[in-house]
């Protein structure tokens, strides 16, 4: 899909915390990944049209338009924050503990994907840009340790394309490792079992990360006007409002309207007061996570929550690998080949942090602000049958019954500090370690997941990679011009991030 997950995600544009990026810099031993250095890439990417007032933290000339998603419920959220002693702040200015509105990648209520922002405007005007649709890349081609191009299939026909400069892999946190597996870049054991000719042995597919969490609810309110049901409001009038780019149209409002970043008790014990490890947000689901086929009344909502900095990172991350038996039987689709293990909630600390999140949620919804609109929690039918309502056992059942990942998949081609880093697949310039003319630029390179939604983080790391790539080839260009004497006779390379 052109634009990747930005073409179908919930639009939320959270950068994460300053310490997330400072942590990347420590892991890679490269200060260019520190938040202060990354800020220019966040600003470069955005045209900020939100309500937040920290102007020096935002960009105003970038390709991705950022708007603030509000709604009636946000005013209640702000009053609840004041009751509990939390401040309301700009979620990206930079992030701190407190309550916030939700910044979204949209313009006049319409989604702004990376395809819309970066690629679509230049599709017809850039002579050196050629986009091949309906194609599946099968393998990266190598001559020795040097990438030379890719082999792909289109409409049943196998084709090759050669790379004059380098191959940039951006297939995502699942697609990228599978492409590398099939190209001979994988752990030793995997290549041995599949009999794939090895190019190099690297821990591809390890370090799989996401945010464990759940959707708590349903909660009901006495005033249905605070929430709108998508399916019961798909009227001609709503379609017309959307077509006219009305930001208040039902079809423009799928994203959360309010969020909070909280430092859990466990994080406070570690003196991490400036590094929230919980994110909570109000969502109006258009399905029941327990019974997806049922209709949801218009006065119901859920509170989404996740552990922003999972404790399992200190134990053992998850992994994605190839089902070798299926591969040897001839399976080609990633759905048939993937063996995924997130290793969620293997840490008792993650359980306690999620239980902490639930209690924080209940405190928010028991404030006068929420009680004024008649907010009540309906019991989970399964768990209420087995345990006393709201007991510790009940909440553990809720976590186990409704727990989920939040589709912030990352880390499977981990960035590190070079060949001496045995856990790394790419270096801090995102070049695959030990190989030439190939790098990875997508969420798979993230060494440790940020504490928030990852869309903005991926955009920023891509902007940084684009600058690194241009600089690398500018140097080559200058060297060639010095060698041949006349710069005008040399074709300057063009790149699209």
C-alpha cells in the first residue's frame, strides 16, 4: 500500500518523549539521534495547524499537515485533569506527564498519509521517480556483499531492477525482515534450516516490540451527544460534510479526542518522573471488542491504554521468524510464513503497570467532571461471572481477556553502534552491517520503542535518513566531479524518502 500504515492508521501524531531519543543515541553511540538533534526533522516534516502554543517546537512549512482533534469530551477531560492536579500541555512540545489534546495528521478533516504528503505531489513531475504498483519484491540481489538490485513479481511475471546507487528497504517491521530472510540475511539457524544461500548472518527478526495494552470499558454517559456512532450516522448529510472538508464530520473523527501521559508508580520508584510509561486515551469504538458483531449504543465509549515502555525490554523482546516447514513446502505469502511471538506480559511488572493504568483511568472517570455527565462502567460479562466486580482478580481477568497490541510494531531490524553490536542489524546510518549499498529505513530499525504512537517517530527517522543518504551521495558526487573536472557532466542522484 502506498503510504504504508499511515494510509490506514488512527492518524495520531505523537512524537514520544525526549528521553526515548536520548536513549537511541546511547544505544547507537551516535548523538545525532538525541531529541535536540531530531527536533529539526520533526519540524521539517510538519505544517502545524493545531491549538497548542509552544510555537518554537513546531514546523510550519512541512509536507504533513497536523491538526488538533477535539470534541465535546475534551472539555470534560481538561476539567478532570484539573481536579486530579495534572496540567494540560502540548503533547509534542515536548511531551511530559499530564493531559493533552490529540494531534493528528490530517488537513480539513482529511487524512494526510506519507503518500499524500511526500509522493503524490511529485508523481508526475519527477523524471527520475518511477513507482511500480501491483508488484511484490521477492528478493534483494547481491554481487558478493554488495546489493545490486531487486527481483520482483508483477502480474505473475518475474522482473529485475538494478540499483545504480543503493537499495533502500522500507517494507515495514514484518515485511522488511521477511524480505531479508528470503535474500539470505538472517540468523544462522534460519538460513541453515531453509537452505537459503547466505549473504550474511544477522539477528533479523529479533527485538520485536509493540505496546501491550487494552480497551477498558464500556463506559456509558447520560448524554449521547458526547459520542457519535459511525454506522448509525452514515447519512447523506455526513458524506456531504466530509466532501466539503468539514473537520467536525463523523468521517473525519475516527481518532481519539483526548489523551494523557502518566508516570506509573513503578517508574516513579526508578526516579523517571519525566519519562511517562503509560498512555491513556478516550476512543469511540464502532465495534464491541468482546462481541464484534453487536451494535454499540451511541452513549458508550472506551478508554484505550498501553504500557509505553514495556518492562519486557529488560528481559527478552519478542521475535518474528520464518515458518521453515511452510517455506520448504513452497509458501510465499507472509501470512502463511510468519511465526510471531510478542512475549507480552511475561513480566510481572507489565501486569502491575497495566493495573496501575486501570486505576488511573477509574480515578479520571470518577472525577466530578465525568460524573456530571453520568459516567458509569459496565462490567465485563465474562470476568464478572468469575470474579467480584473491580477486584484485583477481576482486573487481571480483564487484562487477559481484552489485552491487545496497538499495532506499533517495531524493532525487527534493530539499529545499533556497528559490527561490534551483536544485537544490531543496521548501524546508526541505517546501513545493513557488513554489506554495501543497502540500508533499511522504516520502523523496524527502532532499537527501543518510543512511549507513544510511532507514526511521528517513523516520519522523523525517515527525514533523518533522507538527509544522511543525500549527504553520502553528495560526497560521492563531489569526489567524482573533482576526478573528472566538470561537475556539469555528471548526473546528480535523486532520492525520495
